[in-house]
C-alpha cells in the first residue's frame, strides 16, 4: 500500500511540475508576443503621427489579460439559445429604464431621427443593449485588452489597427492612456464604439467631430445615428416583422430573399394579423432555433421576415440574434411609449 501511495505521489508531483513548467512557458510566450507586438506597432503608429511619448505611455507596464481571451471564446450571441439571449436583453427592468431614458432625451432623439433618418427607438434600444443606458460601459483597460487580443494571433491585424486607432484618440484628445476604458474587446462609451469606428463616425450632437461618447448620451446616440445612416439605414422603414408560418411549411423550401408579397402568397402572415405595409420590399426568413428542454429537439417557434435595416443593425454587431433583440426591444419601447 505504501509503495502504491509513493508511486501515486511521485506521479502527482511530476504532473504538477510539468503543469507549472507549461504555465511558465505559456507566460513566457505571452511576454515574448507582447514585446514583439510593441516593436511591430511603433512604425505603424509613427506613420499615423503618434508621438513616441504617447506610444510608450500606452504600453508602459502592459501585461496580457487571460480573462479577455476567455471572454472572447464565450460571446453570448454564439453560446446562448435564441430564447436565452432575448430574455437576457429584453427584460422588464430594461424596458422600464429604456422608457425613462427615452423620455429624458426625447427632444434630442427626435432631432437625431429627423437629421439622420434612423429610428429614435432603435437608438435607445442599442443604447440599452450595449451598456444598459450607460450603467455598464466597462472598466477594462482598452490598451491591455486590445494588445492581449492582438498578441493571441486570431484576427491580429484587426486588433493591431484598433490599437493604433486608440492611440489616435489619446493623441488627439490629449488624455492619459489609462483613462481609456471599455469592454473586454475595447469597445467604449454609452453605445460601445471600437476605436476605429469612433474615429470615423464619432460626432457630437451639435455636429462637431469626435463627440463625447463616454459622458454625454446625446453625443453617443448622435454617433450611433451617424454610423447607421452611413451604413445604409433606410429612412422610415422597419427592421422586420414577427410572422406566422403556414401549416406544413418546410423552412428548407424557401430560404432565399424574396418580395414580401411572395411570402404572403405561400401563407406567411404577420403575427399581429395586420397587413404588411410594403409588400414589394425584399425580405428574408429568419428562424431562430429554440431547444425543447424535455426532448432536446430544436424547434422553430419564432419566425421573422427581416428587411434591409436588419442587416444595417448587424453592421453594428454581426449577429442575427443581436439585430433581432435590438429590433424587438425598439418595437416594444415604441408601442409602450405611444400609448402614454
């Protein structure tokens, strides 16, 4: 018994030693990648007019953040069922907070809707989905997050570009790099702009470039309206419709985009029973999957016809579930606020 115990103990010690060695090697590899990243980025930053002092301040004491990589592999848009995701975004508390936020900024939201053509309710829904109306903007150090993602290798060029764009923000606005905080992926402010998007589309409510998306919700929503408008938002159009499918409908029979009138001919109808306002508009059928908790079978109990503005929302976050949640939250807010 003692010999067996001794062998087991020796094996355990060997495993722990190897694990520790592997961990040390991983840390060493990350440190090496960070050093190489800094050397590679300086020429790119210099060409963009970044001062050496700004660059060095951003990289001073920077270390990899393993939590960032863990979160990158567990994004809710791709790990939750449709019902779980929608239940997370569209909650009674968020609807109540959204109504209060809308009423507080109603005048400015109406100005933005006239100016950019983007639904004021979509703007509020994005604000709620992205930061819970500014309450959850994120406290991650932007440069640490971006450098961790760039050094990891996946989409490295994209993350390197974001680092340089973040350096431009620091340089242009004369702020300390450690003041730049946001989500684990480097998205910032009330409506969570990544650095390159902020530099290109960020605008103040009054029209000045690079508005204050961190502390001024009106600037954040102006920036979002500007982004969506320039991404192709169609004025006075919706994002899509909840629909009922005819009995015996096989989803594989009709997946391509087609005029709404064509969908109507095969028996697809609005959930509300109302007619489609623009039957000539092209639409796609979207069937989020839902899993039966008892049988494990995936069923399509939710069905939507989505139109062009749905795809514009996806340019903000390339997820069908995200666009659906924003659209449904916007519709809910519009319905409740119109009845006051």
